[in-house]
């Protein structure tokens, strides 16, 4: 699209992947003013049929190579199993398309770095799908941290309880060759939030993790996982989850030198339009606890719409994306360093691990 047309014409998206989450991406693009879904690539005939029924005006194909080079596609939105991210993303970047890439960027830190480098060389916008940053809860919490409401942040806790955990198309989330590691699936969002809230402390220096499985038949898929991530100034974060209990409940606590924040989210499933949620603040060391009113519901379905709108604005006006390629590199790197710690039983040096890629 010529630059002169971007201010008045919709930003046109081509979507790769039309599974459960890909369908939500499609709906979000369709609902966002200034965005248009023009193409969908879905591997199975069943998914292609559903895509044609849902979006009769979109070009639907089984091979994304058929639309990534088309002039009527501005942004390629990649919603595929992790092991397919690299090839699809590099194909889109080679075609000079802007990219919205679901987390994790890739299953290895080397492949994440390849994506970031290719995007920078091509001069395209690369956004990574850390939509929790756009939540009315988790995002407002960050605004309050940046405003100094709790002083210097010293401690962050991000905790999840979830069951059931979706298998994914053809069971890919339960296949280590395709998923890479479960630590790259759910905890990656929480590492990202922790690093975001602790940005005033610089970058994390090391991580120690432990995990186990409730099902002995698949011990490498860790239902229960916890990590402690430390910073040079003494601040630290705890990231913890179980995928074996209690529907979907997430808690975030941020404690600083002059107050604290506490947020919680609950739903029968993560993708619900009717969640329960709250954000509370304690200002000062001995302050009263107050409930913060939020201007819109919290949940990844709502945040996905905001993410699409922000990506469209980035392509149209050069506005910043919510999570950059560097953010995606860091979030994957923190998870993969946690895997290294799990394997060794010792803290893993994040500074040394990330240095070759920064």
C-alpha cells in the first residue's frame, strides 16, 4: 500500500492459521475499525471451509505462500504451532510484509534472533503477541508502577492455575517436537509481565527454576512450574503455574518501597467474555487498600482486539507496537534459560545467555 493511502485506507491483514486462536484473531481483525481481513491460510479442508463460511469476502487457501506476496496484504498475522513460526515469519519478512507473530517467536533463541535480525534488515514492523500488556488490569498496573505509585519495585509475583489445558490442532501442544517446551507456552506471558514491571531494575541477571509433572507418562511436559528471576539490584520476580487445577485463575502482585498492587482474574476458561477481575492498590507502607475502577473488561479476547488496532496504527502511522521483536526475544530467552536451569538444577546466568543476541 502506498504511504499516501495509509491514512484513509484500512490496513489489510492476511492470517496464517485458522484453529481456535486463529479464529479469534480473524474475528478481532474483522471487528477493529481500520483493519480488514483479506486472506486466510488454513491447512485442513475443514478449517478452510469454516473460514470461507465465516469470511466469504476473504481469499482462503491451504498455502500461505499464495497470498504473502500479494499487494493487497499489508500485515501477515501468524497463528501457528511454535515449530512453524520461523519459516512462515521469514517468508513474510522476505515479501516485505509487516508481521504480527504469536508467542513464542520460535522454539530456540537462535531462531528468535534470526527473526528479529531479518525484520530489522527488511525495515518492517514486527509485533509479538504479548497481548496481556494491553489488559485493563495488567496494563493499568504497569501505568501505576511507571507513575511511581509503589515507589521502586522490589518484588513481582505472577501465578496461574489452569485446567484443562488445550491440546491444540492434532495435539501439537503435547508433542515436544512441535511445542518445544510447555515453559514456552504459558509462563512466557508471565516472564514478559515480570520483566515489564521490573524495567526500572534493568534486565534480569539469572533465573532458577523447578518443575514436575502430574502425569508420569509425559514427565517432560511440566504441569507444575516455578521460577525465581533475579536482578543485580536485588529485586526479583516469581513466576509460578499449575496446568493441573482450577479452571483459569491468574494473580499478579507487585510490591515496592512505597506501596503494593494486587490484581486477579478468574474465568471458567481463559477465552471468556464474562470474567471476574479486580485491581487493588495500597499506597504507602501503611496505606489503606483501595479498589481501582477499570474502564473496560479484562481478558485476552478484549486485549486481542486492542492488539490488532495497535498493530494497524503502527503500520499506518509508525506508532510503537505493544511488544517488539526485542521483547519477544527476551521473553523466549527467559523461558529457555529457565529450561537450562531445570536441566542443571542450578541458577542459569541470563546475562551471559542473552548477550550474544542483543
